[in-house]
């Protein structure tokens, strides 16, 4: 425990849930339990394996009772994460690996677990997708739980540790079981040593709109219970024991953010229409059903992108047709949204953890992923498509296919969808026969042949995250080349323009759902490009609407021409920042000065 008393100690991490909060620390100390690595005698091997099996049984019982004790509906929504942990505890690969290590190496359970878990974590860490990488955290939680059971022989949870008054939880990391046991109504912020945008704490914090900063490194060793603390979830900053002046500044900033939020929630309800009457849809990108409340509150007209990867990652075996159906039906039954775009599975290469065997690839971003994998693993693809089709009887679902690079992929996909429809007809299951089928435009070849592709499908959605990566040949997760990741690169803008023209001359809609859509600075350019929809992180919607409503469409078209004339992303950005600072001085002055 740290005895030093800090004043105004500033710590930096990753701001994962917006907002500012000030309050008192509630420290959840769950440091690592030291383990002893022991060799064991041959005759003790069976006893040791039994010890491991008892620990597994206790861990499952603990998780079961945590789940049963949940009464709060809001918290119940997150209990599926506990199920995912239970599945890991019953996973044959995991169990057999530990038993094998105990038997073959004649080592105690703690040691065997250490070896097996390290192997699992190493393979998670190699994954390119940061979301998948962080799922390794689940294996860590399970490991910690088992070690605590083995070492201490008693329960491991923070059960019953009620939080007094509103508190800011500081922890090394919060396992889903921890988060679920806390009374979330009494928590005004989170700060953790580890974690990233897609760790469970972050997902829950965002869904509940609680400010959070994660990945701070060492906050648990620097604070004590009851320390005063400020969390700035927008800047990713935490301040321990702030002075009165600093507190005053942050309270003023917090009040400003609160009134800004009220203003955003007001704007959220308004139409996305320019001053001269050009309308486009504003949709939301989501990954979890839990995000639906936020989607509505922040003013999305529909879901422009529902990433379905989480469905595959949150269970041990592949989701069945009916698993898919139940999830998509919940989405479809939402009456507030005009359309819900379900993107079919977009993983593969070394980003895939499940029953499907995929070869190790040298270059996974360009490997057997997304539609390529789905076409190869037809059963996998069909169970998702059948689930979507079944659910389409209940609301305005659309199908979106990722990573299309050529026309055969589209034709093959449509043939598979047709087969699914025939099967459902045969079974007399209701579905929407006219369901809209769209493709992601995120591979340069798809842009180049967008005119032909547009004749095959009902809509396009531009995925700029990948389109920029493939057009400019820069790995989107490689920090060394991130300076080259330029959404305003003339090649990128020309690609989008080409796809928009192809879509419109074939009378189909075109959306843009990459991160670029949620960045207000780019909104005038995207308006100038005449996209029909922008789909973004729900929290970005009001800001985007504000910008849309403050602009003339004719001006945006001219601005786009001017930016394209510069032939340079840097110069284009300079013009854009300058113009936006002139038009929206309150919102853009800072970025122009940078
Ligand atoms: C994209 O590539 O822009 C996109 C929206 O999809 P993802 O980020 O899931 O690849
Ligand atoms: Mg993509």
C-alpha cells in the first residue's frame, strides 16, 4: 500500500467512456496471488488432477451464485459475460491441456495453469484485432479465480463489499463478475491499471454512460481508499488529490459538459438536414444489444453497421442458426429504428478463435477473412444468414457483406442467400423475401468496379477503415505507419467519389460507416461527396448533426472541389480546419490552432 500522499498527481490512460466525474476512491485491491511452483511425485498425480477438477467445480459454482444473485435488470443484461467465463471453465482444450501438463510434467496445478494460460495468452496477443486481443483478458480472469481458489481455498469475490455513497472505483482491472456484483447505481467513475476500449469495464461504462479511464498502468499502487479523485473520460486523464483550484476547474468543465450533453440530446432529436435542405440519414455502429438504448437516445435513424463478431467471440462453440435468430430478432423488434444493417461475420486469418480450422497466414489482413472465409465455410455462413432471414420477419433488417473484392463473391453470396430462402420456404418459416442485400466498399478493387457491383446489390456501405488501409498500403494497426493513415488523401476521396457516382447512376443508396464518418471535421467533405448515410459511434451523432445542420450543401460541394484541387491530404486538411473554425468557432477553434 502506498503511504505517500500525492497532491494534484496527474495520471494518463485511455479515456474509454466520456464525461468528467469527481469523487472519492473506492479501491478494489485484488492484486495477484503469489503461487508456488512444485514438482510432484508420480503417485500424487491423480490427486493433483482431482484438486484441479475441484477448483474448476468451485469456480463454476461461484460464477453461478454470482449470476443468481443479480436482481437489477440493467446489470442482468451484462450477465452473458459470466456465461462466457463458465464456458472457458468447461472448455475441453483448456481442461485437457492443464491435466496433460500435470500428468506429463509432474507439476502442481498452479504451475500447470501458469504454463497453459501463458500459451493461450500468447496466441491472443498475436491477434491483429485489438478487440480479439483483449478477449485474452477473459482467460486471465479465469486464471486468477482458479489460483485464488487453489491457494486460499476460499471464495474470491468482492461480494457484499457495498460501495458507500457515490464512489469512483479504482482497480487493477474489473472482471465481468466484479462489475456485475457492484451496485452500478452507486458508481460515478472507473479507473483501472489495465484494459483498452473493448475491455469489459469499458463496454459496461459506455453502455451506462459512466466516465472511465483504463490502461493507466499503476493507479492501484498510487491511491488509497477515500482519496479525492477526478476522472476525465474524454481526455483519458485522472488526477489524484486535486487542489481546490483544480477541482474548481474540473467542476466548471463538468458543468459545461453536462450542459453540452443536454444540448446534444436536444440536437439528437433533430433532422439531419443541411440549411439548404439536403438530407442524409445518420445511423449508428454497434456491437452489442446493450447499446440499443444509447442508439435511440443519441438520435440514430437506424443501425448502419451491426458488427456481429462479438456473437462468435462470446461463446465456446459456433453460434447456431437459432442463436443468431434470437439476437437479430431483438434488434428487429425495436420500433424506433428505420433500418438495421447486420454485417455478416468479418473475421478470419489469425483473428479467428473457434471450431473452424484456418491455416496460419503470413498476411492475415489480406488472407482468408470475412466473405472469403464465409464462402469457404458455407455451413458457418448459412447458419448466420438463416438466422438473419428468420429475424427479418420481425423488422427492417438488411444484410451487409464485408470485404467484397470482385463480382463472383457477390454472385456466390446471393446464391447462398437464395438457397437459405428456399430452405426456409420449404420449412414454411416466414421471412422478408425482399430483404435488402448490400456490400461493404472497402477494397480498392470494389471501388474500381463499383458500377458493375451496383447492378448486383441494393446498397453500398463504404468502410473507410479498411479502404484507407488497402488503398494507401498501410496496416491500420501498425503505429509506425499511422502517420500515413489519411482519410483526406486524394486517392481515398476519389475512390469514395467513384463509388458514390456508381451507386447513384444505378439508383442505389450508399452509406459510409468507417471511423471517418464520426469525425465532425470530415462531415462537410462527406456531405460534398453526396453520401446517403453516415453511420458512426452513437455518441458522435449529435455533433455530426450539429455540423450538418449548420452547413449549406452547395458550399460543401465547393469545399470538396477545393480540397481535391490541392492534391494533398495535408493541404486539404488545413483548408478544412480553417473553414470549420470560421463556421463553428466554438467547436473547431482548437483544432485549427493545433
Ligand atoms: C471499415 O473497414 O471501415 C469498417 C467499418 O469495418 P471494420 O472497422 O469492422 O473493419
Ligand atoms: Mg472493414
